[in-house]
C-alpha cells in the first residue's frame, strides 16, 4: 500500500482550518459539520481511520465486514433487519501509518422498522470512507443516499456484493446500467 504521510496531511489540514475565519452566522449554520471536521482532525492526528458500511437491508453489509475482520464478529442472517443499530469493531489491520481502523456496521437504510434513520446516516457520514453496498441494479433510493454522501464530501467505494447470484452475461448488463446511473464524476473501475 502507498505510504501515506499522515503527520504532514494533518498539519496541512490543521493550518487550513485554523486560517478559516467564519462569521457567527456561518458557525451556527455549520455547527454539525464543524464538530465532524474537528473529530476527523482529531482522529487523523491519532492515526485512526473510520470505515462505515451502508446500503439496503440484506445486501451483505455485515458479511463484508466479517470478511475484512476474518472473523464472524457481526451477526448475519438471511432475513432483513439482522443489524438493528450501529455496531463498531476494531479491525486489526496492520499498517505502519495507522494505529487503528474502526469498522462501523449499519442497519439497512430501507429496513421497515429502522430506528432513527437520520442518526444512523449521520454516524456513517462521520466515517472517512464509506463502503456503499449494493447487490444488484441500483435504484432511486440508493442513488439518493449515494448523492447525499457525495454532497457531504465523503469518499465512497461502491461494493457490488452477491455477484455469485448473477450469470456472467446478466452481470455485465447490470454493471453497464449502474455505470449509466452513477454521477459522471465517480471513477468507474472494472
Ligand atoms: N449468495 C451470496 N450470499 C451472500 C453474500 N454475502 C452475504 N450473503 C448472504 O446474504 C444474507 C444477508 O447477509 P448480511 O450480511 O446479514 O446482510 P446485511 O446487509 O448486513 O443485512 P441487514 O443487517 O439485515 O441489513 C446472509 O444470509 C449472507 O450469508 C454473497 O456474496 N453471496
Ligand atoms: Mg447486517
């Protein structure tokens, strides 16, 4: 993995942030964003990274995190709504630039009985990286959520899970369709 100079990035960001002069009106309106930026700066200084996963119910979010952890830490099941609230686990990913990586699992955003969806969105939105998971062609609700993260300046990796459930030819058609629907400025691999 490319060596990242976290200390240098932290100092550049900190200096930039210290030189920004906001009016009281702006501070008031941007209160949530300011808190989130300060928390991110703190984590950067501590060499901590937060990765959140988000997507519809049952697309395999918890399974993907378990794969990363190489352990069955997050509960998974065939029924929707297995993850009921935000859950966090530390990923023992060894990298000299980082001290810890926190993985955050979320309930499916379209689960019928989801509690406090704004709070769940906001907790995932506080991550440095979001694994937005899909398991088939993308729909309007998913695009709306992706665009909300993009508007908030978030880095997203779109994870197409359960590809084993599609035949090669169908998969190609779906991937082509997804590419057409995604915002133009998203880099498209594969
Ligand atoms: N065929 C197939 N099944 C998968 C894959 N990934 C996960 N699953 C299965 O899909 C089901 C749902 O997986 P979960 O990881 O619980 O999905 P989730 O998105 O966390 O679900 P909620 O917490 O309910 O929102 C489980 O039965 C998994 O074993 C995959 O790549 N292929
Ligand atoms: Mg889950």
